[in-house]
C-alpha cells in the first residue's frame, strides 16, 4: 500500500520536498513506515529519535506503541522534527548544495526569542570554509523609534505619536516563512554561481526588547564585494516578501507595522 509522508522544517529541507510517497506491504504499522523512511535517508537518521508523529492530523502520544498503530491505504503521516526552542545545534538546519562545481552551505531557522549571544560566531563556523576570505554579519536590532504603520493602523499610530517603542513582537506564518527564506537564500547562491560559499539566516519570533537582536544574517564568500552584495539583497527580499510581521509595543498599547517596500502601490 502507499502512504503519504508530510515533512516539516529541517526534515523538509534535507529531503527537498514537503511530501514523499512510501510503499509498504499490507498490513503495515507506523513503526514499519518509520523504518522504511529512515532506511534510505542516513542524513536524517540523527533526527529519528526526536520526531513526533501525526497520523491523519492527530499527533500520537510520545508513549504510543508504533508497532501496534496500524496504517491504511492513502493515509497521511506527518513527521514533526523537534520544536525550535533556542537549541545550540544549528547544524541541524544546515543544507549543503552543489552549485557550479562548488559545495555551498545554506542555513535558515525561525526560532523563539531570545537569540543566543554566540549566534554570529556559531553560524560563521558552520558556513565558512578556508576558501572564504570574507564573512559579513548583519544583525537586526530592535529600535525605540516607530516605523511605518500597517494599513488601517494609522489611527493607533497617531495615538502613540511621540512615544518610545518598548519592544517588538514578531509573528510568522512559520512554514511559509521558512520556505520563503530558504528560496531567497537559494536564489542568491544560484545567482552567485560559486562566488558565495554560504548563507546563514536566523530570525526570532515572539517578544524582543529594545536593543536586542531579532535577526542575524551571515554571508561567507571568497571576496568581500560578493558578501556585502548578497547580504543586502537577502535583507531587502526578506523585508519585502517573507510573511513575518511585527507589532510595536508602547507603554499603553501596540501598533502593527509594515515595511513600505511590501505595500502595494495604489
């Protein structure tokens, strides 16, 4: 029988697809499916002990007997990697690509705030190689001055005119945002055709206080010009096209903001 496997986050990134079809003998259990899936994917095996499993939209208990949980023709089974909670194992998010005969690294993650203090050096160590003479780091810091209010938020923004922003709260359509960020980075790597050795991008969601980082981007390249250019291009595309939103918090309320480049011209 055939079962559809739905993949998320790092599993999806490593597989390069959101869905795969797995053929199993009938009858089959969830344990049979897990064994068949990971048997041909050694790069994903380290994640196997940590995944949660959902069958037809229902997450199985961690203590479920997978061998005693039957599957049926046409069912969808979701493999859920461990939730992001600020883990220092950033290598789980890294993917290696071959572009123009050169191995390049791409690492993208959306994680709950706060971002670790050592993140910049951790990411550089994962994506830079001995052929890279330049590593450019961009850190997005929350600031106290308000930005552009989202359409419909103008009255709320006027009520807080002259006030200091106390924090930013980020929200994301996580799966869509992850895919969009991955495509932005992949597009830059393809365009660079080997002139960039790696891109790492980590974005925080949740509440970020003033002065704290909400975004960290690291670009490694043989020469600084390419690293600078790709860094700017990635940030511009992120602010324009990725479904990550922020709410500016004031002492007495909050206002949703918008990046002017993301607004359609009337």
